[in-house]
């Protein structure tokens, strides 16, 4: 009998604990927002411009070929989360 009463008291105390908890007040709220990665690019000269004599239709023709650049793209800043202030719900 004593064990049953002791068990009942412990069960009631455990159930009453959340009611005794201190309730705080919301001060500020924030939303988690994903910011995608940003990239930068750089032009790198692959072949310089050139002029060249070529034979076309029985004529000698001076041809001009423009420079060729390769665009190298790299990550400037990785994607990440930011906290933006938002109204509390």
C-alpha cells in the first residue's frame, strides 16, 4: 500500500512539473533564409589576335582572326543561411 501511494505521489509531481515551469516572453523572431552561392568570372587569353595571308579563289587574301578568350568561373562566396528579422507568430 505504501508503495502504491509513493508511486502515485511521484506520478502527480511529474505531471505537475510542466505547470510550474516559468514561461518567458518572445523578444525577437527571425526567419532562416537560404542565400545561394555567388560566382565571379575572369577572362583569360587563350589565343592572341593574328593576321594571316591565305589563298582563296586564286587570290591572296589577308585575313584577320580575333583573339580567343576563355572565361574562368569560380565561387566567390559559398551558399549559406542568413537570419532575417521577422514578425513573431
